[in-house]
C-alpha cells in the first residue's frame, strides 16, 4: 500500500471517520464462528478495533489482528490485551507468516481497499493460509459510488478469491445489522492440500 494511503488510514482512525466500523463483531460472523471448532491460528487482516479478533480469541483460537493504522490497534490493545496485535500492511505481510494460518477471517478489509488492490489481497490471503486452511469472509457488496467502503458484487468476490482457493459457499448473510441487510455476503473458501507426487 502506498505511503499516502497508509497516512490517510491513520487520519481516518484519528478522526473517527470509519463508517464501516460496527463497534462490535458482525452478527453473521458471531453466529457462524460459534459453530466452528477452533483448530489453531487465526488472522484478521484490516482488523481495526479488533472486535472479530476478540471473538476468535473468546472461541478458543490463537488470534492475531493486523492493521496498518497504529491508532486503531492502540484502541484494540486497550480494549483486549489477550490477542496478538500487529501493525503492518496486509498486502505485504511478514514473510514468517506465509503458510502458517489455519483461518483468515475477512470483515470490511476487502471493501476498504481500493479495487485495484483486490487481486493482491486475494494472493496475500492465499499465501497466508496453510494447506487445508480456511478463508471465511463477510463481504459488504453494495453499489454506492466512491469509497471506502468501496462497492462490489458477489461475482467480484468470486473472481478475487476463486483461484487457487476452492469455493465452498457464497451466500447472502442471514444475520446482518439493519443498515446492511441484503448487502452482506458470507463466503467460505479452503486452500487445497498439495497433490501427492
């Protein structure tokens, strides 16, 4: 991400200009993740104040939150010191993280990135997952101009993450907050195991 974009994100968090920030974990993700069995390390890119990170930690995951804005992470750490919090660019994550996560959880990172960055984000998610790992995302698919949050369609989401991850399901969310009803889509992908030689 360009330096001027990173500076713009810091300014947004300083000013509280984050219209996508619910101030809680998304209801759809609370519902879905409460049915999952924790299996190890989980990452939430673009975590902001980290409500989904805390949710994962509560459910037994070894959770890490990643965000480019230290202002957002300072609030996250103060609110919940248990998870790991890392300041950095989701498009250029630490090399040591490659292939180490059992779950990458997406919520409002995709819609916050300029559309030109989406393919790089899809590749970053793929690289972060270990073989057999899961990518679960709640996507805000709206048609309003400009951004952030930037608009998209379910087909845009499929295109971004469809290769080499295997799509398991992509469907309209059932437990959206009122202002996002009909606009949230829940997607689940898995990184295939390598073929035996």
